[in-house]
C-alpha cells in the first residue's frame, strides 16, 4: 500500500471546501471524521499526552468552526489543520507548563514527507506492527479498537470491558511508546 499523496489530500480538501459552501454542518462533520484521529496522533507526538492532544485538537476544530475559517481557506485545508494543531498543542504545553520555553522546540514533530515508495512503506508498517505486538495486551487492544477499528472511546471501552478513562490511559501509554520509535502521523497517510 503506497502512501497517500498530496493529490489525494488536495482532492479531499477541495471536496470539503466545496461542501462547506452549500452545507457547512455536513462539511464540518466530514472534516472531523476525516482528520480528527490523524490530528490527535500528530498532537500526541508533540504533547506526549493523549488527553492533552485531544484537547488541543478539539480546540482547533472549535476555533475553525466559530471563526468560520472554512469561508477563508481556499486550499490546503489539511496543511492549515496540521499547522493549527501544532500551534495549539504547543500553546497547551506552555499553558500547562509541562515544558519550559527552551524545551518546546525539541518536542516539535515535523509533518512527514509523504513521498515514500511502496517497499519503504511496507517496511515501516511491518516495523510498527511488530512494535505494537510487543506492548502489553490491553494497550494493543486499545490501539486496535480506537485507531485501527475506528471505534469511539465509548464503543471501544464497552468492547474491552473497561472504563473510557482506563481505555484512554492504555491508548496514551501505547502511543507514547510507539512514538518513541515511529513517526505515527506517517501511518495515517496511507
């Protein structure tokens, strides 16, 4: 499976922006469905906390909707969301004083280069899955339910017979461990 290209996201963004012009609520729902988890995983790489990452991403979506940025953006919606998420995540880190100002540049994750060949992609995926399977059982189950099976926290928690907070804790721990060896946003590009 090759990584998704800039052309793919340009087309997704074009369709979303077109839909915003006729049905903003439906477009916002699709925007959220398309980019929410990708942005959360990106923000986890910056914050090292799934809860803080989710809060930052939620704030990006709220700001986007309330300030009607869909009326101002003409292309590269994904780029806007990634940049906004990075800025919001770093602002949350400063607000919660988890890092000093000198440390913040060191935690900044880069938006990955999307131009990889199929063989390189398959090797990266294989390495990620191998590392995923080395995690504790509940962390693996949390990642598979929320990220790979795209279940809501409530659905995943019910399936795994744990509370939503416990699920989020397992997911956060797993992503932190995986992030140490992989650029996780890369895996949402394919």
